[in-house]
C-alpha cells in the first residue's frame, strides 16, 4: 500500500493523472477501470488537458466503468454513462466503442453482471482501476454488508449513499434506489488500484478502511489484501 498525501485537490488530481498517464504510456492499449463521483472530476480534467495538448494518447485505450444506476438511460444527465461522456470520453481521443459502462436498463440485471465480468476477462483483465470511496466505505456501489459480494451484481443503495448522492438530483425522491456494480472480486482482480479521496470528511473512513479490520462492513478495507494499491489524499492519514 502506498500513500501519497498532497496539499490540495488540484495536486491530488495531477498526481492521479500522472499514474494513469504512466499506465497508458507503458501499455497504450491498457484496460482502465474508471469511476464516477465528485472526486475524480479534477483528475479527468487533467487527463483531458494532457490529451488535448498532445502529451497523452487514448487512441488505443479501453475502459470499463465500475457502476451505473438502475433505471436511468445513458442519455439521462444523472446517469454514469452521461457523466463519463461529459467529463472524459467526448473530450479525449478514446474510441467510443472501446468504452463500456454497465447497462442499468438491462432487463436481466443478473445476466448483465455475468456478461460484464466475462467482457472484462475476455479483454485480459483491468490493468489499473481508479476508485473513489464513499463516506460509508463503499467502493463502486459495494455497500456495507455482512458479506463481500464477488461478482458484478445489482445492489440496493443504502440510505447514506442515497442521501449523499441526492445533491446531484432535483430531489431525494429522484435518486435511484438500485444500481449495478462491479463486485469485490472484479475490483480486486485489477492489476493495480488507485484510490483518490479528498476533503476532511473522508479522512476517518480512509483511516478505517486502510488501518482498521478487513470487514464487509467497510468494503474498501478488502483493498488491504491487494498487492498494488496507491491511495492519494489531500489530508493526513497517520
Ligand atoms: P464522491 O463519491 O467522489 O462523490 O465523494 C465517491 C464514492 O461514493 O465512491
């Protein structure tokens, strides 16, 4: 586990972009696992800047996203499809057909989960997975539970996640209550993991996840067992 403590959101975003840029440089056709949420927006803006100035080429990069709300179409501006198009895909030279986000409109979500994991395996596995962390320790939408769920699956979102995400919707009643998310095995199988967290509100959960017990009550704690994790924060973790 490597911790990089930065002084600001901007520095966290630049350092995160450095790691993703290095991954793309050493393997131009790498499979990136991507995340949504407020945290990686600055990192994506930095990748866009580097791509547009010509120092970072996405023409061979492939990507899979962690999760998507159930019941929102890709065109809905609250969907994670839309988020990725807006913040990254439409602004860099990644071929659109190389990108994949779970289909939250699939009639058979269990089948969509199986197909998603099969796609990742068929693509050779994720080279670098980018993660944020929820205030409750979730990664992707793997919510605190009695057990870890291995495969990509449909979840009921917890009250705390619904409340946290309500800021992005007109009202809390519009926040979907279900999502489809890569599971813990899908995430842990990534060759490298980069977790970014900013703001003192995340300090306690980051400490708990990386220095507390490994437990499904804090899904991110499983990352303690991964051999190649980098955590970048803008707050002290000791
Ligand atoms: P945030 O979400 O970046 O919007 O805080 C992180 C997460 O819930 O994984």
